[in-house]
């Protein structure tokens, strides 16, 4: 009887211990929007636990779009010159589409030369190349160059602003209304930290070459006559910094979209309405430090990487390489170990003819029951169907080798 009572109390004690350890368990709920994966850590979702002195903030991982930290991220605020992230995005898009070249000369209108705020004092008789304009916009936030580029691409600043708003809607920037291309305070010219992270991610992901400009700390224009010093101090003293854009006015206060890459993980941290310039950079460092200290990025697949071969029946070749059709990755806590299962769904063989980039199967990456990502398997080359002539030629070739 005593032994039964003793065993009963031991079992109860074990059950109590097990239940108490589960109460403080870490829970992650993934929520997908149209453009970014918003992850809410339930231990950290309430309140501004990093104690950032700003109106709103967000931290995302660039490759996946996953939100790692947020504070008032959808509050509509004045962006000031962070507006220019969208302007730069449309400039890079025009270059990519062949509508602009880096060496194209851009004139300066009366409207562009009359801009106040940050500028390089463009003259209406002066022309700068797209390359020089981008440098001035990215490094010193030149309003005159911004308007000159807007007029070149849109035909007028008004038309260009319409293009900005169209692009914002395309990216799912629901908190945003642009009234100008430069960010000087104007009624109803607003966006949010979340929306800034969306357009910053689009710019850095689609046009990584923009970092050739956003990482410049000091440079010059006009044969050295105009000195340029980057308004983004993160560039000079934060390891791995890649950009991106500052902004400040008396009403907007101090804003920043800060980006950095370390050990294969790229982060974008947005700060809005910080009370001082020093505080916005301090907040940005806190955001980025938090991300790099607590998270890691792991690649699941790389676009066009070899996966395996598949047999080809009745083809001029008897096998073909299968490749991943896109790059996938995942974000995890730094101290977590993941058991990732790779599931390949495909046939044992295919019949010729085979087209290049033909979809043959699918790869699914899973963690337990959670699907982390899926990518198609595509063929790496074209393989023609074997003809009678090809078969005779092949037999002759083999026979000739045997004679040798």
C-alpha cells in the first residue's frame, strides 16, 4: 500500500513539472500578407520591448520578408526624404526596362532648380548623367536631382507621383499616399514603417546594384567641386551596412530605412518619428543588433542549382539534369536546431523530346507538418528525340570505337 501511494505522488510530481515547463513555451504564429510574412512572437508581441524612442518601427528579413519586430508599424506618418526610396525604385526600374541609361544626360528645369531642402544647387543650364543624379540622391538626398529625374521619367512631377502611387498599390502599401517625389512636408503625404519596409525590400531585392550608391560614404561631383557626405551615418560605423535612406523635417522628425547584411542574412530596419537624428541611428542599431543576435537565415534552395538527374527515354541523351527553379530560405531563432525534411515528387524517367526549363517535378521543404517552401524541378537543357538517323549514327560510332 505504501509503495502504491509513493508511486502515485511521484507520477503527480512529474505531471506538474511537465505542465509548468509548457506554460512558458515559445509560440510562433505565421501570418501571410500579399507581400511579406508577418511573424508574431507571442512572448514579444505586446509593447515596445526594445524600448525604442520613436513613433513606429519595424524589422524584416529581406529575402523572406518575415517580420522579426514591429512597433506601431501601420501608423500613418510623414516619411520626409525616405520617400525617395520609391523614387529610386522607379529610376532603377526605368534603367532595367531600357528606358534610361546610366550615361544619359538629364536636364534641370526651373521647377527642379527651385527645390528647397537638401540639394546640390543644380542650374538650369546644367546637365548631369543618371549615374551622377543617383549618386546625389542616394548620398545627400538631393531634392533638385530627384525632381529632375522624376520629370525625365514621368514627363512631369505630377505624372511621376501617379506612377509612385501605382507602384505603391502594386506592392500592397495600403498605408501610403504620395503627394510628391522628394518628401518635403505636404498634407496627406504619408506612409508607414511597414510600407517603407516593403518598398525598401523591393528595391534591394530586385536591384541589388543600388548598394553601389547607398554604401558611398564620401564622394564628389562636378570634377571634385561638389563634396558629398552620406546623410546615413550607419554606413560608416555599422558592420555590413548596405544603406538605405534617411529623412527628416520639422514635422516628420527623424526617419530612417537602414539595411545590413551579415553571414548571408539581410535585414531592413525602419525607424519613424525619432526625436533626434542621433536617436534614429541608435534605434536602427538596436533593431539590427536584435535581428543579427537572435535570428539566422538558412538557404533551402538556390535557383538553377543541380538537384539530381532523371533518365530520358528515346532521347539523343539518356539523362538530363534537374535544377531548382527558385531560391528559398527560412528564418529561425539562432539557438534553434531545425530538422528539415526534403520531399521530392517526380517520375523515374521522362520521354524525349525534352524542353529546357520544362517542369518535371516538385520539391517540398517541411518542418514537421509545417511547409516551409516549395519549388519546381526544371530541366537544365533541351534534349531532342532520337531519330532513325541518330540511332544508326550512334551504332556506327560504338562499332568504330570497338574496332579501334
